[in-house]
C-alpha cells in the first residue's frame, strides 16, 4: 500500500473509531495505529475493551463477524461488530505466542496453535467468507506478469500444488486463515486467537501461516528436519496427513510472496515465506 493510500486509510479508520466509540459507549484511554487500522484500548461499563477499525476494505474487513461465529472459546470474545470494525474483550497480559518460540518452546507453541485450529465454530460462517480456491487467480496473475522477483519454478510448483489441494479437499469449514504466533495472545483464560481472515477450507489449511512464523527465526523455515517436525506435530494433534500439511505450507508460502509483490513490496532473500518455499521446493520441483 502506498504512503498516500495508507494515510487515507488511517484517516478513515480514525474517524470510524471515534464515531463507534461514542455509539458503543467506549471511553478511549490509548490509541495505536497500523498502516490500515486504528486500535483503541479503553473501558465500557467497567470492562476493559479493544476497539479495532480498519479504514478500507481488506482481508480484515469481516474479522468481527468471523470472530463472532466462533463464539469465544479459543477466540477473542466479540462485544459488538459492524463491517470494518469490532469491539472485543481486552486480552491480558496479552503477550504473543511468539515469546514461547524465542524461549526455545516451539513444540509447546505448535501444540497451542493446533488446539486452537481444532475449535469448530458453533455458528454459521459469514456469507461473504471466501473459499480457498478463490486465490488460484493470484497465481494466474503473477504468471502472466513481467515480474521476476519470485523464482518462476517456485510459482509454477506453488500453483500446481495449490490447485490440487483445493480440488481434493473433502471438507470446507470456517478456518482462521492467518493462525500464526502474533495472532495468538495470552489471557486469563489461556491462549486466544485474534485477527482472523476467515476462509472456507479444510483444517490442514491452517498450517500455512504457522509454518512460516514466527518472523525472524529463519532456522525454523530453513532446516528441513525442523519444518518436518513442526508439520508432523501439528498433523498428529489434529489427525491430519503430515504431507498435506507440508503441501499447504509450501503453496501458501508462494502465495504470500505473490501477495507481497502485488502490495508493492520487494522480496528479500530473508523473507520467511521465500525461505520456507525454497526449503520445501524439492518435494515439488
């Protein structure tokens, strides 16, 4: 997103934040901003809450409705939501799951992510929830572009595997879609997921994001034995095929690179998605 577009999105998010704070009786105490959203921490009727607003339509636009479908449990509890904005319980102490990995407790973190992935929503998914096969078009766009930053054999293999995975799914359930360590926070009731994208796909789809995270610990993506260990642990907890978990990890890593280019970012050699894709490429090349 360009600087001008980010500025427009931030302005819109701030305006919505203030309007919804009044409407939902939220007293704002602190505000944090990202490139596309405004996040306010405050109080409502004696409860500590978080109000998140996005300024433009994006993959977080329906996160409130997606979270509401999960009805709490391992997911943040929704108090109010409208398209582009959600009022949530505040999770405290709120530290990210990535801390465990930095402490050498990656297996424990993997088990926590798997336990969250195991939760089935008690409510119907939002009507606007995309199916995973919607993003096959992203591979097609890149292959017909002139861009050369992503290895063409990687793109071709990623597309073949992604298409095959979509074609052979036997179930389509609501999954988080970005279930990785920064989107799982500590709370008084355990580890809780936030910021879902919302995708209709098989459960193994959830492995895609966690296998290329946490950001900054590249040995987890570069060492094939570690990648395999993580995939097998995740698969065992959920009674999935470890090979299919790895397949989703590879295909989504390539897709993540394509989205980075479409958003205008250069691909660095240390990009976790690129590192993971290259580690797994011999399986498909």
